[in-house]
């Protein structure tokens, strides 16, 4: 199960949404982003898919991006792209 992570006014992404062309194709623009890390989790391949998932794991860190200044409509578009197997949950990230 994939997870899109909403952190206050940032969305932590760690897979296909890190690609600027993917975001531009979905949103019609490339959002401002910063490198970020989610501690206590690891990225894993999902069997029979082309996308990763993250799971809790002590001592591990997932590197990704913190997308900023997303509208509700843009968040909805990203949710639709990710599908039903993905959910947004609140977490704390470290922006690098």
C-alpha cells in the first residue's frame, strides 16, 4: 500500500511524484519542492508493480521531496493519480 504524506503545508513524496514531468503532467505546473527525509521508515518495492511503498522501520530513512503550495484541487489530482491503495497521513519530515 502506498502512502502520500501530508505534513502541514507540504506533501512528502518518495516515488514517481518526485519526477518534475510527472507533476507537470498531473498539475499543469511543477510545484516548488525541497529535498526531505522521513525517518523511521523505509522504501520497499511493491511486488508486480512499478512503484514503491514505505513502511515503518526503526533506524531507516526515506529520502524524497516536500512539495509545497498545493491547492485542494491539486491534492485531489495527486490522490486520483495514486489510486485507492494510497492514503495521505500526517508525519514529521526533515527538510534538507
